[in-house]
């Protein structure tokens, strides 16, 4: 399992990820808001489809086609939601992001934390952040794949599109952790870079 999920047994891992990213990013064109036409996109759902396409592509050699069909292929998401034991459904509150490491303004978007801090501080921040993948016996086997995805996908999205949250008062509907994080109703308006909303 380690070799499969870490991508070590997968030939052309990077190309495979690139292909899935293209299937994710390309169709976002359909949601571009131009003029008075408003076509919001549920980014939470699309990101879920992308993740599942990458994982099924790695595991079975062929993506199940969540993005291609723009649907919950084989009702996987529905089944997981319905069948996970109640205990798993209990919300796990993510602990406050640790003012001790990131400072009192931990919730504020501040990329300079990673650019201007001393090397020692950056290492401490990185080690703290890595807890997201767990440690030891239960650590995430897909860490390398996930990082490759994340390093590529935002570049591909943000070089083409601009995203604005539809309802800044309530940016996401629900944010649950059922063995995996799931974000629901993350509605965004998409504009092509260089074009403004009228
Ligand atoms: C940012 C994305 C991801 C995060 C934050 C993440 C996080 C985690 C965490 C915290 C666990 C341990 C769960 C537990 O406590 O039992 C885990 C397990 C696992 N993850 Fe991930 N994961 C991510 C992406 C992926 C991807 C893309 C794959 C597959 C390609 C993957 C495959 C796995 C597997 C197979 C396990 C089970 C390991 C085992 O129990 O032996 N993960 N992940």
C-alpha cells in the first residue's frame, strides 16, 4: 500500500497528476462569470472530485471520472456519508492553530511568515504544519502525492482565474472531518484573469 499511495509504484506519477489537474482546471471555464451572467462554482465539491479522481487513478490505473462526469461517480461520496458510523461523523474540532508557534495573528493570511522569518522559525512552523499528515504508524501514505497536487494545482488555477467568495459572511456551509476533511457549499464566483466583474 505504501508504494501505491506514495506514488512509488506508479509510472509517470507527475504526468498522471498533470492530466488530472488539466481535467480539473479546464472545465472551470464553464463557470466564468461575465457581465450579468452569474455562474457560481462549488469549489468544495469540485476539489473533492479532483482528490477522488487522483486517488482512484493511482489505485486502479484509471480515474473513476468524478470530474469528467461532474458527478459523484458510483455514489461513493453519498455512500461514505451514509455509512460511516456515527462515531466517525462526530465533528473533530481542529485545535486552535497554535498562537505559540504562529503568533496571535495565526488566523490571518500572512505568507511573509514563510519568507521573512529566521530559518529556525520557518523549520518550527513547517514541523507544526506537518502534523496535518499525522505521524508514526498512522501517518498519511499519500503525503507526497498530496504535496505534488497542491504545489501544482493552485498555480494552474490562479494563473488563469480569479476567485471571489460568494458570501463572505459565510464562506463555507459545512466543514466536517470524517476520517477526511470535507468542505461543503464553498461557493465562489470565477472570473478570467484580466477581466473584472461588471
Ligand atoms: C492534504 C491532503 C491530505 C491530508 C491532510 C492527509 C492526512 C492524512 C491523515 C491525518 C492520515 C491519518 C489518519 C488516521 O489518523 O488514521 C492519513 C492517512 C492516509 N492517507 Fe492521507 N492525507 C492527504 C492526502 C492523501 C492522498 C492524496 C492520499 C492517496 C494518494 C492519501 C492516502 C492516505 C492513506 C492510504 C492513509 C492511511 C494510512 C494507514 O492507515 O496506513 N492521503 N492521511
